[in-house]
């Protein structure tokens, strides 16, 4: 049986809806134009190779794809802690906000900073964690975005086992965490630090260094 061929004898071949508007137009050379929204149902559609065009932000990407990357937030400022804050977590200057596109995405937190600490006797150290504040929602401290053991022995980020003291310690730390915030609201992430037995502690950018904080959204 021969192929069933439908073609115009002149001009374009036009398929119209019941309101007489042109839905599909096939030109004389085969160029096809869809004037209305086109929906491809089924699970085995193959669109071939796309050579031009823009994917809109509402398109859902497969799991594991990078959806977007934030701008870099950085600074040369620092936060200093007094002895009154021993073993207590407090905010640092390392903070920035990020808004996920989808509520099932994962947020990658990329951060680096410098810690300057010292004491004159005994051991000491400090621990870090991120505070997560969702706009219009909850404030939380997920363990997935923390480097700390517990608030009474806060020395998992840096520990100095010295019995003589009389020294200072400078440490550059780079951290990467994956958070699952389950929201499309703006999220403010703030690095927090707690001290253990340190007489002095400053977190942020010191000794000519800067701190950096930025994010990526990964499709869930």
C-alpha cells in the first residue's frame, strides 16, 4: 500500500482549530510552524537535536543536574569572640542568602574562611556549623551542614593539644555541604562558631585573606 500523502497544491498546508485559527502550518518546502501550544504525550518522545532556542526556568531538569549557581559573596571582615562565648555557638560575618527554584532541590554550600585563635595554657579548639533561616519559616541547625561534635566540647574544626600554650594558630578552612531545605523561599545561611578553651578567636578574613560563600542548586 502506498503512503497516504496530504499536501497543498499551492501555498501552505494549514490545519485549523474549530475557531478557524491556524494551529499547524506546513510551508511549501516543509517548514512547519505550530501557532498554538504543542503537547507531546507519551513516554518515548524523541525531539532529535536542538540547534537553537532557550530552556525556560520552569523546565524541570533530571535529578543531579545543576539548575543555577549563585553570585559570590565575599569579604575581608571578621568576627571576634570573647571568653564569655566559650562553648556557645554565635553568628559570624560569613553569611549570604539563596532562593531555590524547586522545593525538592538540594543546595550545595561552598565556603572558605580563616580562623585566628590563641591561648596561653592548655588545649583548645573551635567548631563550626551553619544556621539556616528560611524566610517566613523556621530557623534550624541541620547536622548535614555542620562540622561540630557538641556544644560542650566544641573542637571538631580545629583542635590544639598543647599543655604549654603560649601560641597562636592560623587556619584556612574550605567546606562544602549539601542541604535539603524543601522550600522555594529565600534562605539565609550563616556560619556559626563555638570555642573550646581558646582565649582569643576570630573568624572570617584575616592576614590579608578574604572569606567566600556561594551556592549551587541541584535538581532532586
